[in-house]
DNA sequence: AAATTGCATTTTGTATACAAAATACAAAAT
DNA sequence: ATTTTGTATTTTGTATACAAAATGCAATTT
C-alpha cells in the first residue's frame, strides 16, 4: 500500500483532474465545505491543495470571497505560449549544449510509434506531444525551470479542446528539434523549439479571429 | 498583532523579510508553533504563508518532517540565472516588439541618478538594478511571465551577498538593452538582455572557483 | 415594478483540539 | 564505550469550532 503522509497531495491530484476534465468549470466557485464533504476530508488539507492549484495558475483566489476555477481569455493563452517559447527554447538549447544519447533517445521514443503510422490517432498523438514537451524540460535537470513549467496545465487544456496543428505538420518539427539537440547545435535547437511554439500560437490567434468573424 | 482581511498576507511578507534578511537561516527548520507564537497568530494562516513561500522557492517542505529555509548550492543559483536569461530575454524582446515611450522612460529612470555620478553608491545601485529587472518583466503585462519571475527573490539574495559586477560594467549594458527596446529592435533587445545575465552567471562560476581554490 | 433595506443563511478565515508521526534522550545491552 | 531499545516530548497533519464577513432573499419603500 502506498502511504500518503500528506492528504493534501491526493486531494490536489483529484482536484486538478476535476478541473482539467471540466468537472469543475471555469469561473465556478469552489465551495470548500462542499468539496471537502464530497472528497470526505476536512477543509484544512483541502485548503493546502487549493493553494497549490492557485500557485499553478489553475485557481484564482479572491480574499473573503472565495476561490474560483480560473477562466482564460485568448490574451492569457497567448501569454502562456510566449512563456513556453522562452522556456522550451532555453531547454532545447541546454540539451543541445550538454548533449547526451540517453536524452535524445528518450525524446525520440515519444514519437517512434507514429513514424510508420499512416493513420495517426489524434488522441494518442496528443498524449505523446504532451509527454515530449514535459520531457524536454525534465531532461534539463534544471529544477527552477521545471518548477515554472506549470504552463503545461494550460497547454494540456488548450490541446484538450482540439486546438492543435495536425501531426503531419508537427511531427517533422519535433524531429528537427531532436536532431539539433542530437547534433549538439544549441542555436538550431532553440530556434526550432521556439518556431514550433510560435506557429501554434499564431494558429491560435487565427482560429480565434475566424471564429469571431463567423 | 497585524490586522488584515487575509492574515496570511502580512505573515508572508514578514517571513519573506526574515528569510531575505537572514533572520531565518538557510537550512533552518521552521517550527510552526514557535513562529506562530512569535508573530502572535495561529498555525492556520501561518501555514498558508509558508505554502506561498514554498511555491516561491524560498522554503522547502518535507512531509511529516517539517519546513526548512531553502539552502542553495552553486548549481541551483546557476540554474536560476539560466531561467532568468530565458525570461528576461523574452521580456526585452516583447518590449521592443510593442515599443512604447512610457516604458522606455520608466526603464531609463531606474538609472538616470547614476549617469553623472562619479562615485556610485553600491547599495543604491543594487536597489536600482533590482528595480530595473523587475520592471522589465512587469512592463510586458504578461501575467504568467510575471508570475514565474519569483527568481528575483534568489537574485536579490545573491546580490545581497555582494556578488555583483560593478556599475561601471553593468550600467552600459543596461542602456544597451533600453536603447534596443527604444529603437524597436527585438533581436538586439533579447540578445543584450541575455548577454547581460550570462555575464553575471559566468562571473558567479568564476568567483566560486576562485573561492574554492583559496 | 424596481430599488433598498434588514435579517437569516452561507461561507470564509482563524483558532484550537487532538491523534499520529517524528525526535530526543535516557537506560539497558553488547 | 558504543549501540540499541523504550519512553517522554515535540511537532506535524487533520478535524472541528467559532467569529466575522459575504450572500441571498423577502419585506418594505419608492
């Protein structure tokens, strides 16, 4: 049996699930007593979990008024993509600078299942994409860099709504990044990583504009 | 005792002060009951403050064993500087891209007091330097970018130990960044911002090596 | 009918109580 | 003398209690 010394940990995981799955909807107020009862815990460890989620940008707290599932407008999603561009770009640079076969192998492995696949399953690819981007950060072994990468939450949420570019387009980009890292070319690695995210960002803006003018 | 709608807020500020001032020393265990009594509050709002500090990387928590003032080794400080390089570089790029006179004026104002000063006071300049780097981020109005910039804490702490380059060297660099922003040159702005931090990082490594071989 | 006020209810923020785990330390064993 | 074991103390983690603020709603006023 896995023993949890800290109840707030599984609560945090559960709540995060609920938010990302949409069980708790953006803007919805989190009534502590209610959630606490649902989860069968008291408000104390729940509060700890909520504070962690607040720091991960999934919840917004207004003193004396309550905690709410964070709503996001386009501006903020764009801003997140800008952050990711800076962070993942740097991560790719670091990996290329201190290149290492284990790392490139691990990165490649994210996408090998799709290399000979004619009909890529969107769901599976999305998951692989998430893994790849998280791995890129993890492999740097730069703890602060990893800590600030809670953006992946928002990224996952955006992806969850089907707002991604097709695998035909991104698969190649991913391998361009990996190859640059493999060849120990920091400038290329960073440039490709940034381009990759910038393109998604631009698409998001376009999609929004089109949607708006319908 | 302090009065506020949210007690954890002033507690947080107070504790942060105590950590940055060295009243609470790195590695020191934070005995909740003790601190709570000292501040005249209960453990509940104290815990909230401590969790915020944990998320700001100033405190480290080990479940069931306690919370400790974070210790830092060179590797971690270097890692922070790498993060700053990515983040501030992007900030400079953004400001140059969406250039605006108010912004450049505000940035210039940080250092105008030192322009005709022959004998720059180190303490005052250090404060100005801190302001400049925080302002660079703030002016982007990119909320997530600002949120992840808690590194300034660590930066301030390092600076507090006197580990900075002299004003004669950095003043010029600061103005190179500002000028690039003013001229709307994103590539230069980012490059100069990154160089600026990279140089400090390299100096830190040198200082460490010298110190070690003494 | 719309706006305002006052009261009951809900909900948050803080303090406190209590159980379980960690720690410190002394006594016993090797 | 050093290690081990058992016990008292401290400290954390969780639940609960309670006061103060926010909210909802009905009665009253305009």
